[in-house]
C-alpha cells in the first residue's frame, strides 16, 4: 500500500484556523481577565516586552477575575444570560414543530419535486439574513401589515414589535432552513421496509411513524436542534431589530459593551461565559451528528 | 403502497413555504411602491431605484462588498478544498481532530464572538482595520462552509478512480488534477458561491473588523434600518435577492440537466 500524503493538504488550512480562530479566542479569554483602562486599546495590563521576564510576570499578576465578579453581581447580565437560553430553547422547540412536518412532507414527494422543494427551502438561506429580518419590521410594527390585515378582519390590533414573541418569531423564520435540511437528510435515507414491516405487523400509520420512523430520525433532530440552538443563543441581528430594548440577549450585550460602552473586558467576559455555556452543545455537535449534514 | 405526501404533509409544506416567502414577497412588492409608507399602496413607481442609483454612499458600499466577497470567497474555497481533501482522504492523520474541531467550532460559533476575537487579533497585531481585515475575517468564516460543501462531494466520490490513475503511472498530484478535481468541480463552484453570498450577507463580523473607508453593504443597510423602514432599502434588497436567486436557481437548473443526462 502506498503512503497517503493527503494529510499534508491540511497544513495550510490548519495554520490559517490557528491564527484566525484558535489564537483570537485565547485573546478574548485573556482580555476577559484584564481591567478596563482609559487607553487605546482600552484595557490593562498589557505585556511590556522591553522589561523581559519581569514584564511578563507583572502582566500575569495584573490578570484577575474582577470583570467576572462585576458581571455576576449585576442583574442585567444574569437576566440577559437567562433570557438568551430561554429564547433560543423556545425557538428550537418551535423550529422542530414547524420543520419536522415540512421535512417529512418533502421526503414523501416525487424525486423531481423533492429536489425543487429542497431548493425552495434553501433559497432564503442564501438571501440576506439582515434583509429577511428587516422585512419583518414592516409586517410587525404597530401601523404595519399584520395589523392592517387584522383590522380588515375586524380583529383587535397586536403590538408585537419589540417583544420577546417577535424575537422568537424572527429566530424561527431565520433558522428554519437549518432545521429542515438535517431532518430531511435523515428522513430521506430512511428504510421504507421497516415501516412496511411495522404496518404488516398491524401498526396503524401513526403508530408506525411514532415507533419506527421518528426514533430513527433522532440523529437529524439532534443535528438540527444543535445547529440552530448554538448560533441563536449568541444572535445579534434578530434581537436588535425585532426586540428593541427588551428582551436582552447576550449577543446584543457583547455588541453594546463593545461599541457603545467601550468596555472591552466586559464584552470579552460575556463572550467567554456564553462560549463556556455553549461548549457542551458544540462538542455534542462535533461528535455525533455531523455526517447528517453531508 | 401509497406514495406521495398526505394532506397534512402538503399543508405543512405549503404553510412553511408561505412563512418563508411572504415577508420577502412583501419586501419586493413595496420596493415598487410610490409612497413612503409600507402599508399603503400608492401606485407603481421606480423612484426608489432611481434614488438608489444616486446614493453615492450606497453604491460605494456595494462595490466594497463585492470586492470583499469575491476575494474572501476565493481564499476560503482554496483553503476549504484543501481541508476537505485532508479530512475526506487522509484517514487518521495527526491534527485531524484539531482541524475538524476548529472547522465545526467556527461553523456554529456565534458571530459576535468570532467578530470580537478577530478584532482583538488585529488590535494585538497592530494592523489598522479596513478592507483587508474584513476580507481575511470573512475568509475565515466562510472557509468552514466551503470545507463542508466540498467534503460532502468527496465523500460520495469513489477514491478507487484516483487510485486507478495512480496505478496507470500518474503522480498523486496529476491524479488529483485529472481525475478528482474535475469530479468535485461543481462542489468547488458551489462552495465559492456559498462563501461569496455569506460574505455579502455578513453584518456582525464586518462591523467588528472593518474600519473607516471600508463600509460594506450590510453595515450601510443596518445603519439605515436603525432609522426606520425606508423604501430605498427595499429597492437595494430586491436587487440583492434577485441577483442571488438568479445565481442559485441557475446553478440548480444546470445541475439538474447534468444529472438527467448522466
């Protein structure tokens, strides 16, 4: 057997990701241990390379958990943390409820139609995220299209914009393709004979689905749920455009700390706290269901 | 055995697609509205498109975005294809877990964290933020997507074809160029398109890593949207959606025709 040297192809992307992904995440961790300072860049301590080992030691001595303590003592951050997780969990459940029937319906179509429907689901994912969320502002705002329709039907108006419901709606809308695709991928590969066997043994269609098809599609459910939950927990655009000042989500907190308050250590500490929370789902995502995406 | 979706399935697909497309359709429709309001239809007009073509800042942002997108997509596709070859072909090599971990990690990482970390990198390195920092950042984000797309294609491509070429005396590099590459070319093209559109689309990472003089279209749109719904944004959005949809549907039709001929 020949020696396979394809592994060498990994060198360049590996080095790239170390420089532009691995190392920068470490920088965020380091900065979260620093303090804010009136300087540019606005944090201290910084390594004084000219002082050699003594400078490095002084730098390490200057690092502490003060920023984390400051954040943990502030209700605002704890609320934002809790509402981020609550909102993304709710949206994930809704995505499953909307996405599963869609994926199931598509799988049951003729192959040519199936491929067109999959394209129809993917297409919005290719068109701008920002623009698709912007489109909802015109629908949800008090004098918007939704209330015009409700008014024409003689129903009382609703004020959805700048509420938690609007954020959840926006998340479900934006992430629907990410949920449907992994579900479609597992359902498409299902073995129809297993369902037939269940039917032959006397199970009704619902029972056959619930005891055979659904359990076999669980890897897709897991992949879709993780693929949506993780980025949604740190989402910025949706809560910012549809949520107004309430509810606060961590993605927006990081943004505000950084751009408005210029508190870089706080932004970094929030980012690290979010990352630590998402680490378990990220590792789960990397392990098991990735072949579903292929 | 009965084929085809049940009434429930048809309803799920129909409502799901309505949910996905109604907001986009409304957005496109109101870009042709003569009035400023988004709820009152006051006649067909192209005035917002005319306004758009006289908006120098918007045109500059479009030009910047296209250049960032093309450059970063090219870098991302090259790097992503290399990573895909290594992951799909090399079996277990040292660093495989690390590479896959970083790729899937960056893929799901919230964009605010990616943006913040890249910004800190550029600050630490003393690089002034601008066109190149956004381009490098976008290449990093999109290379993960490019890897997944190419890797999926490589996984379904029979490696024995490449081995046959090598048995017939080709070097590994020649075998790759003459056998594997033509076979994965559609996936490489798809990866480039995906990387390009993701770059066109990105607000968060660009906001962190861009500097003065390199405002991208999403950044421009975002600053306008903060001021409220504006029909000119509808017009530029319609053009963007039209361009992307034409590209994606065109690619799909070509692929369908190929598949039928094969």
